[in-house]
């Protein structure tokens, strides 16, 4: 393991270029007159005591701002300052002198006040209150040189006569000077305290409840603890009573935990002449035996046994003891002779050892800033800072050597370090036979995959191999597609083999060992199944569908195959599985969960045959289906079902598509028609209701029939053929009517004795008069002919030859009565003027008596007589009008018009009589050539103008086609008829020229100027 760590140190990110510890001399920005006699540091505040009695307080955040403080008494009265005590927050400073004078200075003050109750006490150490108050010290413990432990309460007093120290009480007496004292709270038990007292030979551990008084500061709280609790003692009798002694703790953690990753403990160190006792300040168990546990786990470091550096002669230097001690988070800092030595407290290896002091210097204190984690060495002349850089860089190595892999992983900073730990941890676990744990660790390491896999295979540890593959798969990048697919496929094979082996053991009820029973095997089987299911859910993207199907199928694991299909949403396989086993409820559940329309189309036929109602419920909830592709399933269902139409599920879905979704697909409507028409029931009500809902007759007229037929949602010809094939008479009549074939509709209705239906067709209002009369006559003919033959007559005719069985008088009378009644009802029901009695009479047999028609015949004759009188009056009026017209025509031959000698042409303005001219009854006249020109210009219309030009050409040119004279005369006659028809000045030709401009093309507009 050492070679592994050393071999990979170069790539594991350790900052070996910068040493962990470096001692740097602090350059002071202020002048100091005299040597230092005492020093303290806390919360980045540095306090120095000079031999002259002055005290310097420096805020290291603002080092140029120095508080220069003098004691209230002269040095000759107090003696030289011996020790300084500064609480962790730097709020409270206690100054102790060689003559037993003690003073208190608050951080917000520059005038120390004397602690009169502490006069004459030589203070060696102080245990500050764990709550770290700033306004007052609250209850603190003071260790004295005579072995006494005092409790006091100090607060900053603003009044001059008020004392800072509220009370002072001796709570314990040790058998030697108190070199160090510590008090803290254990597990947030504020009513209890743990107190450690260090002397040159003993370390005492107290833990117990505190006493309480009426109010804070009114009396001692530690007296009860020391009186009632017996200390746990670590005794070193061989230690020197006058030798170096001290007590130190690690600073507050900057965020990184200690050895215990979950709940770190601070570390203590007790310095005595025989060495250093150090260990964690345990917080559990919070009981009286806490001290025993603490001392039990503590270790002793003897600085004299550490390798000594060589002197100039090359020989090792004689061993020396430590005189000062301080603790970092991971190391023990010691002043040994003139050297600063840093020892890793985990493995006691020397990390730093360098000489610092020369023979003229004397060390005053080796201190740690409990808040800021900085470390200082004070001498009489200098201030030295021990700079710590990346202190925990090699902690993982120490943990790894100690085989504390969890802690080592926590403190590893780079992936290479973590990989080395994982590899070493895996090897360690594999050697110990902890295969499952090794598999988890190996999966996170970079150890060659094949080596690990073969190691598990050689050891026949298939479960460990499965766990290793799972861990490796989870660590692979998403971009490593092929590797992930191969690992997932291998895992599938391992899972199936494991499940089969467990199934075999369960079936045979065998016991693998004395500790494993069939019940245990069943439990393991259930656990592996759940693990496989979780594996499928998590890595379904890495499972190749075909490969996994082949693997699982080869092992015959149908349950797992079905679960995998469900995981990857392969509903095609799921449905196929359940359909083959005729488990229709499960098949419907799978169909309901999926959203692929193609799967619905594929399995709709078989499901429609076995669970039609439930399937239609599912189909109606899915909006992405193409109903046309479901038609084969509906038709197949319709062939095998015997349900009535109102219970027919195919009809239910088709009506849903039509009524709810507004489908206009002709295939949907034609399918519904086909189901309606082909049903075994003779009831046409549902079919008719559908037809009427799509094309009500009242909405179709003669003018919009073509448009209405083109917008029918179904094929009318197909519907008609279908209804004829299945003898759906009323439906056929409706379709004939929609198509405008009323005669066929009436004929079909009459063929099936549906007289009322035929009459309803005939009563349609959009028929023309001729068609209406034709339809009513057809109805009358059919009705009269059907009533002319009674049932008795039909039966008689069936047995006797036609014409040989004479009717009895009663039978004839019944026949005549029925015929006449029917005829009269039709006559009254028909629209007025459509049927007349004379139309019906020819339809009756010759032997029918007309007595029953007397009233109708008389009414008809009266109507005819009135009509004849009306026609006669109209003829007389026409004759009178003709005579009047003849007289007017005769008078036209005697008309004349007077033309004055100077009469001008209405067109050109020249004298009218100079040329051939026309004179009209209105009194206007115009030259014939001028009138012809008017018509040639188009004022009489383009066709007239073209014809006038042709006739003028014939007259002028004399083109001979039929004969020269005959054609000329005919052309002149036609031309005169056109030109002389009306006046060119006030006739229609003049009216057409109203919109022509006054000034024509080529005329001078200036002539119109005024």
C-alpha cells in the first residue's frame, strides 16, 4: 500500500511545491522600546506586554492602528507583567503581574481596572466561559500557581467605584500548580460542564451538573460539580513537578471535520516533562464515565523519542523535551530546544522540524488563534507566525495507511486520490472475502475492468459481479453508449441466470446450508426481482430492445419479459402477450395506457370480437384515432354479433364519431348505413332516423337539390343499392325522394302497399303541376285497383278460371263501395286542382255505377259551366278588341304629314326635299342617307349597324348572288324597314345617344366657347 501511495503521489494533486508549515518573522509597523515579557492572540487581535509595563493591543486587520495602554499603577508597585489571558473573542483581557496584581481590560476600553478580589493570586491559566460572552466574562475558572482553582464573574464596569469582579470562590485545590484548565458543554447539556485541569503530573477530568442561584452572577455554579463529582485522573508520577507543563486544544474547525467524519471532536494536548498526552475531547457518552473513555483513547507522544536532527559534526543531537505546545487541526506544534517541530498526530510522523531561535532569544509562548486558525511563536525580541498551507493535503494518505477508507475518501481532494483509495479499499476487502463491499468500491475505481470481473468470476461470486457491474454502469458517462449497452446486456443475463437458479431452488424446496431455508430463498427471489425491476427502470435507455428480448426469452422468463416491455412502453408486445393468453382485462389495460394509434388498429378486431363495450369506451377516450382504419374491426364484429342495433357497439362508436366529433367521412357514414341496412331486424326506425338527420326532406328543394346531393356525407347510390338489396322500403323511398326521383319513390311505396308513404311523397310542395298530377294519378290508380279486388275475390280467383266466376250482387256492391270511398278520400286529400272527378272516372271498371259520384259530378259540371261562361265572356271581349284594332289599322292608311318647303333634315340640317327622305308621324324628317348613316354609326346597336352596312353595300355595289334585280329589291326593302322603323330624332335610336359627348372626335371644341 505504501508503494501505491508513493507511486501515485505525483498525480494526486498534492501541493508539494509549497510546504505545509513555514515560519515567517512578522515585520512590526510600530516601534517597540524594550523586550516583550508576555503575549496573547485571539480573533485576529494581538496583545503584547513590554518590560516597561506598557501593553500594546494590535488589530491585525488594521496593524497600523495600535492601542498603547498603561496599567493604573507603576511597574515598581505591580512588578513586571508575567502573563496575559485573552478570551477567544478578544473581548476580555486579564493581566497578571509578578507581584500578584491582576487587572481587567475590556476590548472597548483603554483603561485597565484592578481586580481587587484577585489580589495576591498568581494566575497560571483561565478556562473561559463556553458561551463566549462579550459584555461580561460570565462564570470563568482560574488556575493558580498554588494549585487553587477559583471561580469568578467579571463584567465591564462604567462607574468608577463599581467592581468588575462580582465574586471569587475557591472551587478546587490540586496537588500542584495548575498549568492548564478547560471547560466546555457536552452534547448541548447547558446544565452540565466538563472541566479538565492539568498540573505537571496529573490530568483531571470532571463532568457533572452545575449549581444554580437566584440570578446570574450571584454565586458559584461550579462548586457543586467539584464537590459532588469524582475526577478521572491520568497520573504521571515520574514527571517533574517543576518541569514544563501546559494544556492546549485545537482551534475551532474552519469547516473541515476531524477524524470522525459525521461529528468531529476537538483535540486536547497535555504537556508534561515525560511527553504529551493528546486525544479527542469526546462528547459521548454524556455520563460519568466520559472521562474514562477520553483517557482510554488518548495517546502519548514523547518528544525525546522523536528522531533528533544531526549537528554540524554529523552526529545526532541529544534528545530534548518539549517546552511549549500548540495544536493545529491535524498536527502537534512543539518547541523543542530552539526548534519548531510539527508532528502529524494521526501517525506521529514529523512533518516539519527547523531551528528558529538563537542562543540570545527566549521563547515566551506558542499560541493558536482559536477563531482564525493562525499560529504564533512569541520571543522576547520577535513575533513569528507559523503559516499553515493546505494542512490536510496528506491526511488521506495517513488514513489510507491506517485502512480507514471512508475517512481517506472524505479528505481526498482530487479524483486521482479518490481512485487510489477506492482501488486500495477494494483490494483490502477482496482479500478479506468481503466481496459485495469490494464490488461497490471497485465500481468507483479505475482498476482494469477485466481484472475485477475475472477476480469475481474466479471466486464464483456472481452476486458481487452483478453489484460491480451495476456500480460501474452508474459511473459510466452517458456518451459511452456502446459500453453502457454491453454492461446492461451482461447484467440482464446475470439477472436471468440468478432468477432461474432461485426458482429451481424454490421448486425443489432444497436447503443450501444450515442457515438458509426455502423461505430465505423465496425472500431472496423477491428481492432480486425487485432489483431487476429497478434496474430496468433506471437503465431502460441503455437496454437494447432486441438483445434483451432474446436474452430473457432464452431463459424463459415471461414475467420479466412482460415487465421489461412495460418499462420501455412496448405495448405491442404486451398486447400480443395478453391476447395470446385471452386475458382480455389485462389487454384492455395495456391498450388504455398506450397512445400509439397503430397498435389500436392492429388489435381492434380481436378485442372488438371479445370485449366490444370496454374497447369502445377506450376508443371514445382517444382523440388521435382515424376511425376509417377501425372499419374492418366493426364490420367483422357486425358479422358475429347478434346484438340489437341499440346495443351494437360498432353503431355506438360510429354515431359518436358522427354526432360528437362531427365526422363527414363518407366511409364512416357508409359503414353505419351498411350495418343499419344489413341487420336482421325489420325495424327501419333507426335507419330512417339517421337518414333524416343527415338529409331532411324539408330542407331540399328543386333549386338546391344538386348542391345538397353533392354535400351528402354518404354515397346516395350505394345507400340506395344497399336498401334495395335488404328490402328497406321506407329508406329507399327516402333516398329516391332526396335524389328527386319522386315517381320511383311513389311507385316503390305503392308496390309494397305503403299508400300513406306514397301520399307523403306526393304532398311534397316543390313538385311542378304536371309531376304532382302524375304522382296523384299513380296513387289513385294503385289504390282503386287494389280496392277493386277484395280478399274474397282473390281467393275465388285462385280456384276458378278468370272470367268464369261471376260476382254476386253483394260482392260487386262491396267492391264498388270500397273503390268509390277510396277515390273520394283521395280526391279530397289531394291539393286543390290536382285531381278532378273526370281524372278518376276512367280508372274505375266499366260496371261501376256513378250514382255515388252524383254530387261530385254535379259540382264538376257546375264548375265546367261557370268556366264555359267565363271563356265565352273572354271570347266576346277578344272579338271586340280585334274589331277595334282593324278600324285603327284602316285609319292608318289615311294619315298624312305636311312638309314645309324649307323643312330641314333632322340630322344634317340641309333642305329635306332635295334628296330622298323619310318623314315620321312625330313630324320629324331626315334624308334617307342621313338616317342610314345614323344606324351605321352603331346607335341602333352593333348588330343593326353591321346589317345596315351590309345592305348599303349590296344596294351600292349591286353584288349578285341570287339575281341582280331580285336581290337589290330585297336589300332596299329590308334597309327601308330598318331605317323607317322609328324617328332618328326622338325614337329609341336617339335615346341611346344621350350619353354621347356634344363634341365628337375631330371637332373643334372652341366652337362651343362663349
